[in-house]
C-alpha cells in the first residue's frame, strides 16, 4: 500500500495540471470579442446657396460580420469648421428623428446603443467652412469596441 502513494500523488498532479490547462484555454476562448472594424465615411456633400455652408452626410459603419457594437461614441474633430446644426434624418418608415449627436468646441460626438454588423447609420450635419480639403481626425470607443483612431477626408468644392 505504501508503494502506491507516490503513484497516486503523481497521477493526481498530472490530472490537476491538465484541468488547469483546459480551464485556461476555455477562459481565453470565451473572453469578450471586440469590434475592430468601425469606420467613418463622408456619404454626401451638398453645397447650400451660401457658398460657405454645406450639408454633409457622415456614415458610421460597423464592418464586422457578426458583432454588434454596443454603447459606443465616435468623436469627429472639426478644427477650422463651424458646426451649425444636426439635420433630422428620415428612417425606412418615413419617420423623422434626430440622431444622438452633441456639438463640442471643435468636434461633434455621435453616440449609439447598438450598431448592427455590416450596417451604417447616416448623420447629416449643416456646417460652415471655406471650400477646400479637410482631414478630420476621429476616434471611437465603447463597451465592446476596440479603441480606434483614424481620419476621414472631407473635400468641399463649389459647383
């Protein structure tokens, strides 16, 4: 009987090590995944009657195949551009609504609860700026969004 004690101890140690490896593997595989493919694009630019006023439609896109971006905020820096107002948007059922946008000194912040995979949301903003090329820095953050910093090009040209 005394000869079996080292064998039983060795076997239980091996089983404990295997269980720890399996637990570490499943904790790694089940960690929350983060949305990494969030983009901001300029959809449409409309020059208004006054040559320095524009209606700009920005698209906020979730390019992931299966992850919903949750409780996120996107901050678009607008240095040198005067923000005037957010235009109401019309959804598929012809109902007008105001997107969740807040103006700051030199930026606007777009926040959302859920941005479904492979979709985009359009935000139309009226602004005041001289014609020219602008490179707007933007950053995104959220509950399951990897911190993203990028830029979007805005080309304002009179017709």
